[in-house]
C-alpha cells in the first residue's frame, strides 16, 4: 500500500492551524463504481436466450428493458419478436444508450425469419430509431403479421446497455 501525506496550511489567518490529509492510492483503496460499468448481469440476461431470429423473445410495447449487448464469443446480438395487428398505420422501434467509446449499437427490423430487412438505423448518436409506414422513407408499412427487430454491435467487440421503445400506431 502506498500512502502519501500532505500538509494543508490555512492561508487566511496567521493563527490558523494546519491539518494533515492522508491519501491512500493502494489497489483496494479505490471504490468500485458500478455506474460506470457498461451493463449489469441482469441487463445482459434480459429476455435471453434471444441470439438469433429463431430465438427472438416476444416483445410488447409495454416492455422497455433495460437490456445489454454483452461481451462474449460469439458476438452478442439481441432479437425480439413483435406482432403488427391489422389496421396499423406505422410501427416505430427505438433503442437508446450512452454512446461511449466501444458502445455504439445499431438496429434493424426484419421479417419473422430474419431473411428480409425492412428498415435499419446505423447512426453514431445515442439513439437508433426505425419507423415503418406513415410515409417514412426507408421502411415501408408493415403488413399484419410477426416481425423481428435486432439490436447489434456497430463494430466488433462493442458492448453497451440499452432501453427499448416499441410503438404501434393504428390507422
């Protein structure tokens, strides 16, 4: 353990007494700050297993996470299944996260098998949003049926926690 002693002297008054401050820079002295961790185990486990379109976890507009793309081999991808009812004007799926170095995530909406992509968002911001229908460019209105959205790393080895929004707007 390394200890460094410092002496602070009051400058406002000649009669002020000093105090000593002992700083500990030893390996166990720095408290763990879980807030800075990219994700918790509970976020990593959210609706798992959901690592392929065939394993997509059922998702409702009332679900929000938080979830996480976690370290591992193979690389983590999260798939969620949702249903578009008849009479739907538009569907919006969004993920929000803190984009820090090594934390950029992307999003796409696909058919139930994952074979056809209808829309995707691959920005460098803290939010990815895909809206299908209602004249939104890049993603057509979705016919009634089951679909999958995928949250995935923007680059290899990306990890991060995220919150999810699913909005289904009737016509």
